[in-house]
């Protein structure tokens, strides 16, 4: 078998291909352009790789982008384009997108992650207009008003679009509202991701999704320079309730963490989270706000009752720091007792991240603090900057309501880290004891019956 026969043998069997210009993984380095050109001249079929289904292109160069049509095929279902370091001209990128729309018109998944604004063709929606089978799309929202309107209009027209991730949403709120408020569509959209520089811009997008019914929503505003205010949080929660299905399973909201404390630090009442009570199918919830939110154990119990299917929960509601230290928390802070609500009502909970006051337990009580309620699924507990006085009493409490827990994680800079490490050591000892108690109790109940 000569080299050409050997190539054809493998070319017919390649279904997934990753090509990378820059990187240490030599298995995925791009072949020289001359090699691709030579292969294209001797190919026996319309495409070099007729069985190709997934194509990942990372850090394209001008040379490679210009000859990619040699490996594009009608059978392609997924294309991932990432360019962080390479300088691609608008003409080259436009030609590439045009080739994709012309040769891979049955594409179902498309990711275009181009970091540099100068390489993002403003005509992208028009170049990709023929791709009508798309179900998953990851793109940056253009910074130009007309281009953004065209992008949103194209996305809303895709009849099978179920997953959409919009990056670099930096246009003013009124322009975003205009773009999303004038379109009708997104009827099949179930998963939405938004990366922006301000929470109100994500709110503007949600307010425009009249016909959607989201089951997964992620909104991240990490590259901004302003805090989310109390009004911003409240408006976002109302918009989420408007755009999301009552059976939503995942909600992830993260606002920027800035080095300075905002002037207005008035605690926000936890009632602004009330729209979340309707989401009784939630499985994963993560809320990270830099605005302090006033919440106590009793109020949190109401929410734990509403989320019986919860598997992971992350609440960071007032993590202001000054020079690396946690600033004083607002009144109404959660205490260790709030964990009883999760053990009682959230039996599927596996991961919990929360900041609370653990100083309420300084002695081991004579009765079981959780009244017998426990969650056997919890394996990960992160208590952030939580304070603590007595590691023994806290370890006894945690081992009672979370019998499978073996370690408590905290922030490395926490003043109480040594004591929490002691809690983790005690949990390793108490775990087998709790298991022995459960076996004895089960045997006793069996004997009574």
C-alpha cells in the first residue's frame, strides 16, 4: 500500500478532526498549506474527508483559512472556530464563513469565537443565511448597531435553534432592547448563555424573548467596571421569570467582582428572589451578586422547600472584600442552622457553596439538631469565608445531617481556615461512626417489625 492509498484508507474513516496552529499538542498541529494543496489536486472525491462530521479549527492563520474548502464537506454537523491570537483579515474570515454556508449547509452546531473585533465580519448573518438546520450557535454580538440587529434577526429566524450563547454583549441597553424587542422567534430556544459587561444588558435580552421557554440560563457579567445595583438584580429576576419555563433546570448568574466597595451598600431584601420560588424543577442554581442581600434561616427554608430537585447550589450574596479581607456582613446573615432545611427538603443535593455563621454551635446538644433529617448525597460543602468557634460541635452537627460528607472547603485566606481544617479531620473520624449508627438503627427497626 503506497502513501496515497494509505491516506485514502484513513481519510474515509476520519469523523472528528481538530486542527490547531498554536499550541503544544503536536497531535493537532496544522499540516503545511502545501500539503493540503497537493492533496486537493489528487483527491478522488468531492472532498478530502467525506466522512467528516466534527471540525474544530483553533487559531487559524491566513494561509490555512484560505484553503479550508478542501476539507469542508456536506456531511459536517459541527464546526468550532476559535481565534485568540491569529490575525485574520475580514476578507479571509468572510470567505471562510461563505464556504461553510455553501458546502456544509446541513450544519447543526456552529461556534465562532473570535477574540479580536477586527476579524469579525459585520456581514456574518448574511453569509450564514443558508444554514437553516442550526440547533446550537455560539457567537459574539456585533458592536455595531445595524450588524447587531441583523445578527439577532438571523438568529430568531432559525427554526430549530435550541441553544444560543452570546458573547461580548457590550452595546448600550437601549440598542439591545431595540434589537431583541423587534423580532419574533426563538420559539424552540431552551438554553441561553449571555456574557456581558453589565447585568441590565442581560435583562434587556430576556425581556425580548417573548416566545421562548428556557430551561437553562446562564448570565455572566465579568468584564465590566460597575456593580450590579439592587434595582439591577430585581429587574433581572423578573425578566428571568418572564423568559424561563416553570420547569427550568439550571440558572447561573454571576456579576463582576471589583476591588473597591460601592458607595451604596444597602442590603437588598431577599424578596427580590421571589420569582425563583416558581422554579420547582431547579437542579442547579448559582447566584453570585456583589450587592448584599438580606436573608435569614427562616427565609431560606421557604426556598429550600420550593427546590426539592436541587443537586447543586451556590450562593455568594455579599462577598465584599477590602484588600483581601471580608468586610462586615449585613444583618440577617444565614447561620449553620439553615443547612437543616437543605438536609430536610433537598434530598438530591450533592454540592453546596454558601457563606454563613457557624458560631451558633459551641456545644454538642443532647438531641439530634436536625431532628433526624439528613441528606446522604451531599459530598461537597464550600463555606467560603464562614466564621466558626468550636470545630468539634460543628463537625458533630455536619456529620449528623450530611453523613457522607468528609471534607469542608473554605477560602484559603479565611481567618478561620485552621478551624475548618480541623472540622474536616473530625468528619473523617465521625463518618464511619455515623454509618455504624445507621446500620444499627435499620436493624432495630427491622426487628420491631
